[in-house]
């Protein structure tokens, strides 16, 4: 009965079946212990939280800088308006020396 079984072919087929099973386990992630997978998931979640935190900090800094820029622009506009008013006032003053030189 054993003489009729091709052991070489059976061995090769068994080897390929083990390789296929190993590949399937690798793809599904069953070769790592659950503690390792949990640690990897926790590390990934921490990295994502760090990225989100950095993003929120950059957004807050941008809002603050934009607010400061707007305040500075408003102050410059106000100073320019005062300069125009002051210039018009000074030009309207009588200047006796200017008329003497004409």
C-alpha cells in the first residue's frame, strides 16, 4: 500500500502547502504575538496624535500671527491717516518766510 504512494510528490506538495500557509499567516498578521501587535497599534496611535497636535499648534500660531499682522496693518493705516492730516494742517499754516522769498 505504501509502495503506491509517490512520496517525492507528496513531500513537494506538503512543502508548498506549508509555504502557502506561512504566506497567508504573514498577510493576516498572525505570526506576531498579540502583545507586539498591540504595542505597534499604540505606537501608531501616538504618532497620529503627535501629528494632530503639531497641526493644531501650527494653526493656532498662524491665527495669532495673522491677528498680529492685521493689528499692525491697522496701526500703519492709522499712522498714515494722521500723517496726511498733519501734512494738510502744516501746509495750511501761514508761512511768512515763503512769501518773502517769492
